[in-house]
C-alpha cells in the first residue's frame, strides 16, 4: 500500500518512528518526507505487518499530529528492506581523467570509502545508452577535490554532489549482488541511475544506465554538451594545453 500522511508530521520524528515500527513489524518498503509537508509511505509484505504499520501511521509518535492518512493499494515492488528515501547517503564525484586513455571516474561514497568505476565514454542522461563501467580500487576522500595536471595527463572535476541510495535491496549488499540503484544530485547528473554488473572477476565490468524519470534526457550527450569542470570551468582539453 501507499499512504500519504498529512498533518504535523515533519520535524517531529515521524519518519524515524515509522522506520523503527516497520522494521519491528517486518514490513518492507520506504518512507519519504515530501516537499508539501506530508509523509509518503510505501509498505508491503505480510498483511499483518502492513496493517500494523498503517495503524501506527494513523496515530504517529508522541509530538506528531496526524490529520489524515489516505491509503491506496499499489503493486508489490519486491523490497527487501524498509528504507528512508530522500536523504543523502554520501557524496559522489565524476572526474575526467587523461591517462593512457581518456576516461571518466565515477566515485560513490560507501561506508567511508569512495567506490570507483572507470567509465571510458562517461555517463549519459539518455536511458537508452548503456555505458561500460569497470570497477577499480576504492579511492580516498582526499582525491575527490583533485583537479590539475598529472604526469602524462590531467584530471578535472567534471561533476559532483550527493546521492541517495535507491532500489529494493539495502546497500552495500546491492553492490555486492551486482545491481545497485541510486539517485544523483549533481550539477550535471541528476535523477535515478543503475549500476548492473555484467562480468565479475578481478576487474568487474558493470553497465551504468540512466533510469527513465523526469530528469532523463533522451538523445542528449551530456559529456559532449558540458565538458567543463564544475570547480574551475576549464575543460580537460584546456588543462592539457590543447594537444
Ligand atoms: Mn582514472
């Protein structure tokens, strides 16, 4: 079911209480604070768990004031967790890197390290485009801001921001299983993306795919259209001196 809860339900611990209650009951799904002050809840699982959560949502925790809960039956999405949506899971950065070959490095903060993928052609905002992403070793946070010449090449910060974890499976397990969904809030990249592992091994291969949502831009080529650094405005070509 999908429930919209209206009233004094933000800034009063309602969302966190709903998460605790859902986990106690064994309900799966998610909760998100909406811009209009309401709280949106998706719950699925055993009827007893869902009904138990709904009863809690109608009361709310102490300090909340629930005016109205409108409930709608929706399709089961197959969630394996009860998660908070709409909150940052950490930072992300995309660096364009000229080394032996030019490529982009996508890095997502996971458990205090930057998980990293080398994306030869860079990300795309077109959901029809699948970009190879080769997983490489984790990088240190300190590298996120690096921009400048390197021996035989250079690096620019092509995009950065924060991201939310999405999908039906909790992180980092989703990454371990080879299918991870996330929402980027960058200056160039935004909305849902998926990383799908296609080949495990020493250098696992993944596909980076834009999900179909409001931010998707079919037919676009964001890498060609917006080549400049989000830090300095310079392009990697300019940094390399045009050769
Ligand atoms: Mn690199």
